[in-house]
């Protein structure tokens, strides 16, 4: 039998802006439950959660960590998460498997940008939420202002359960309006003394108690009737009502803390045990086929992998949640995605970097296993004979791109292996080996994310790298008709080379008529992999060129379209008509006409008013209303055209179209302009003509580079 059944397992995720005290609270919870004999400190770099060398260097959480504790007959799985948006992938994956979120608010800073950003993810998952106002012992703590901000940002569903009797240096007592009790702490924190609410606080406590009761009753008709009949609800009724309201995302209770001084964590843990939902009390999971999967230990075995970590000398550690059934050590499950059979040789409960082997894990629990060869993040594993695939995690889209190069020659393969490992561990990283740009492009969530990637490559994989600005995938086209002819003639003893081609090129567009004044014999249309088309006409009259040489001419044209004359970029939307030429009975061959076709196309292109096209991005910036002007001004300096603005809660969404070439440093610039209070997304929209001055510079730069390479 598993040590804890489904109803006695609670899964929580600690959320909040960087510096709000998540890791410190986790240390309190472990200490209070007796899992550790001393509380670790971020300053001393000895916390259970932030054990990674990189996190100790930075003194902040970078990777989500699974911890667990036991409290009054319950097991609480705790996932500590980073606070910066650059590591949002860690937050999203944790929210996918958590059943309750605890959002920490810094009493000195109120609702910070990270809080707002993370809140959007909790809304998407409909995660039951608790707010915890932390750092109430700070000199600048302002509980009332923080609560007011929380209600402004997240609505009237935020309801006070506790408030501090005094804040700042004198913080030592919390008044609980659910239990109508005051908890008084010693200076060292820990277990509080339970006291009656002081007379001077009674009126305030009674008012907040009524607010809490009314908020609970308003979300449940039966409780509302009891409240009208009795004028009150007892504690058990309030707890049951709060649980239902939290599951429905209708109520967010707010607690008080000083995690640094270990004040308030025990009461919060008691609330998690008594009120927060277990996995089997949450709505059933929906599979990709639309079926429901109930969290039942007697159901079919099913687990979902939400995170993988590569451990030196050990291999890949896969973190999973048991969504159905009971998983035993040695269980053999089928990966629904790959069809591979995987044996779970060992099961572990995890405490930071420590693993404890267990024999069984019941539905609702979270654990880890080693060396699943064909299983990755977002994979569902189930017992044989079932076809269960749970909905995958949708990770944030990257908005920063850099080209990556190995500093040492000969380490390209080593870098490739390291990048593959990065992809396994971090689904928010995307790697693109661009044939067009002749670069390896890494896509990530921001500068902090990029710095972590560099650290991993250099410290864990021993690959020295540099990041450079990615090239821009320009396109080249033409705006008018031009004709040219080119004779290729080469004689060097024996059979020579001879081919002459007369060619007309024109801009192509849908629905255009056949070429005027030419005798069209055949027409071919080629959709191009990079967008647009090439339309190729055979207009040869009288057998001036054998039909067998037309494919070679086409090949020469296509070769030049892969490396346009202006910047070496792809050419698109051109119509080519071959209407005359000459051949030699002995010296004409495929290579001769390929070269002649290529050079004739190049010459005609230069005379056809050539034009460079640049990629334009659809950019959406979510920013505080008071910073909208600064955001718009910056976008305009980037040649952006603002298309409109929309209101989203307490934020303004600025919608603009901006050239990709101007977006390279936008992530850091936006952070600087808004003090980290804004975020953005961008995606390709279309190609547009570049301004004349920019085209001229691009051509000059390309010519200069070509001369240097020669």
C-alpha cells in the first residue's frame, strides 16, 4: 500500500515575483514538519530547493524544484518556482500538475510585474489560489495597500483570512478571522501561542469575519440559506464552502507571513491540509480524445511527465504526476506518443537534490523515475491495452533569438549534442539549423534565459560558445520587366562549352496574362519553399535551343534564386520566359546552358528595378497604462507602425507591425523602459519593401563582405 492515499496528498506550487520569498517559505514548511532540522538560507546558499550551483551563484531560483513534507497525516508536495518571466516554462509545467497555487506578495512592494504575469497562467489553468502577504516584518511593509492592490488587480474574490496586528519590525502577531483567534509568535518564530483577539482589534476582526462568511456563502446556495437562518456559519461549513469556491476559482483566501522569521507557515500548512483540494476533488482530466479521466487509485494506471532533468553520472530524471491508478516499482507502461514500452524500475519521492526510493505512488501523487529512454516532457504513459493521452502543456513562445557558434573549431558535434540535451530539459528553448542564414539559431524567452543557456553549455557540457546577432531572412524580387542574353563559351582543348540564352523576366502576381509578343510553348509553375513562386515559360521558336536543355536553364535560374544578386537572399515572385538562344552541335551541354541561364537571369534581375523585401512582425506589447506612451515611442523609433490599442484588465495591449531587423534587442529595451513591468509576443506577418536608404546599405554591406571573402 502507498504511504498516502489520494485524498491525503496535496500538491501545491509556490508562485510570485522574484524576491517574494517562495524558497524561504518552502524552507519553513520543511522545518516545521520536521523534514529538516534547520532552515536553510538563500544568503548562506544552503536551501534545500536552490541547490543548483547556478542558483547559488545568482542567489535566486532558476529551475522549479519538487519538495515534499508530511503534516498531520497529509503529504504536501511543494513545487518551488522561479519568479522571472524568462523562466515561465518552469512555472507553466508546475501549474500543470499542481492542485493549488500559493501566490506570495511582498508586503513592501505590493503586486509586482511577475505577479501579474504569473496570474495569467493560473487563470488559464483555473488553479485554486491562495494569496500570502509575506515580509510583513519589513520596515516598509504595508499590508492594507498590498491587499488593496491585490483586489484591484485580481478582483473582489481576494478575501482576507488573516491580518497583522502590527507590521514592520514589531510584527509578531497574526489575527485569523476564520478561526477568530490571534496567533502570537516569539521573536524566533515557530509555533505560536493562541490567544483571544484583543478588544481593540475586535471590531475590525468582526467586520473582516463577516466579509469572509458572506464571500463564502455567496458562492453556495445551501450555505447562503444557513447564513440567512443562523446569521453565521461554523468553521467546518466555512472550510467546506471555501474549498468549493476555490475549486471554482470564485474565492482566493489571503494569509499573512514572515517566512524569514518563520511566522505563519504552520497555519498555512494546516489550511492546505484542511481546505485545499486533493487531486481527486478537482475536475477530471480531459484526454486528447475528449474522454474524462478521474483521479482514482483503483483506475487504469496513467502518469504524465511534466519535467526532465539530466543528472551527471546518473542520466535523465523524469518527474511525473500519477493521474490514475497506483504505480509500483517495476511497473511497465506504454508511452502513448511513441508507442514504446517503458519500465519504471525505480520510483522516488524528491527533496530538492535528494531522492528517496518508494515502492508505490497512488493517484494524485507526484514523483520521479530514472532512465526512461523514449519518454519526454508532455508524454503520457499508461497501462497496456489503454489509449490515454492527456492534454500537453502549452509552453510560452520564445521572443528572443540569437545565433550560436562554437569558439573552438572541431567542437560543432559536441555543441550539437549539448543543444539536444538542452531541448530535452527545457521545452521553451527552440533550436533552428537555418540553411538559408547558414547559422544555428537559438530561440528563448529573454536575456536571463539566454545567460542560463550559456552557463549550462560552458559549465555542464564544457563547450565555449558565443552568441551573435542572427542574420535577417530578406527576400529579393523585381518591379519591372527586363531582358538580357548571355553567351557562355569555353574552349580549353577537346570538347568545349557553349550555350547562349535570351531571357525576359517580369514581376509575377496571381492572375497575370501570358507574356506579350512571345510564342508560349510550355508553362511551369513552382511554389517556392521560402514563399512566393517562380513561373517558367518555354517560348523557344524554331528549335534555337533543344528542349532537352530547358531543365538546365531552369536549374541555373533556380540556383541564382537561392542566392539573390543583391544580398544573397532568396528570390521570389518572378516570371522567366526563355525565348531565344543558340547551341553548338558538339560543345553544347547541360552545364553550358545552366551557366548561361544563371548569368542571363542575374543580368536581367539587376536591370529589372530589383527590390529587397524584409520580414515584418506582428507585435503585441502588454504594458501598464501609464507606460503606454513610452512603449509606443520606442516602437516608432524601430520603424514600427502602431495598429491599435486594447484594454486588458489593468494593462494596455499595444498592437504594432515592426520590421524583424529592428526587434533584435527589444526584450532588454522593453525591460529597461518599463522596469520589467511589460511583456511582448511577436510572430511573422508578411514581407514588405525596405526603404531605399536601407536597401542601399544592405547591398553595400553584401558587396563588401563578398570582396572580403574573395
